[in-house]
C-alpha cells in the first residue's frame, strides 16, 4: 500500500504530492479562484477538504454512463478509466463527504486533460507522465478491501494545511 501526503499551502500554481518511495509530483486542487485554497474547501469546485482519503478504483457506472464518459473523454482528451477515486475517511466511506456544513463529492486522482487543468476538488497532476508513475506504482502495490465496503484500496493520501482556519475570500 502506498502512502502519500499533500500539504496545501495556497499556491496559485502547484502543490507537491509526496509519495515516499515513489516520488514527488506537481498537483493542484480546485478550479479558478479556488485553486489550492483549502480555506474554501466547503465551496463547490474548491480545493479538496483536509483529511485522509483512500485511493480506490473509480466507479464506472452503467452502459449509458460509460458511453457518455467515453464521448466526454474524447472531447476533453482524457481517459477516466485510468483515474482513481478518493474516498474520504469519515463516518461513511463513500463518494461524498460533508465539510463545514457543505456536501462535497466525486473526488478523483487524475492528470489534466488537454492541458485544461480542470479540477473540481480533485487532486490533479500537472504532468500526465507523473500521474502514470504513481498509477503504475499503485497498481503494483499490495491492496486490501476496505471494511464494510467493496472498495479495493491501493493506498491513501493525507491532505493537510495550515490555512484551514483562514477565512475564504472570494
């Protein structure tokens, strides 16, 4: 199992995802004005909230959902089938969480598509090659099944920041 650590500093550029034994990678979380602003993590499309996140397979959905995803992937130049889901360790391990009274969901670990840099709270890699390095390491790691779920876990990411108690400025 692989352990990674992300300390969100509020950089408008990139943060460093540290995965000992695998590498350090440039990433970001959140879109536009919320990029790497963990103090705004309760907002839609903002940075991923602090916490421990299990790295698991991304859910694929049913046939129509798969078709829609494939079309969207073609347009955006990405491959969601290669992405990972990030499930926050909270009272119910699933694809959503509550943070400061707001529901957030669908956190993913993925590279940018078409250089667009979209991240709605996901942990998004600057470089596809960096994502592939971590992806290959995760797929070769020892896995386990998360208790009371059907999720196969490859590792975890601990997200921290010294900005959690700052006011969200829009």
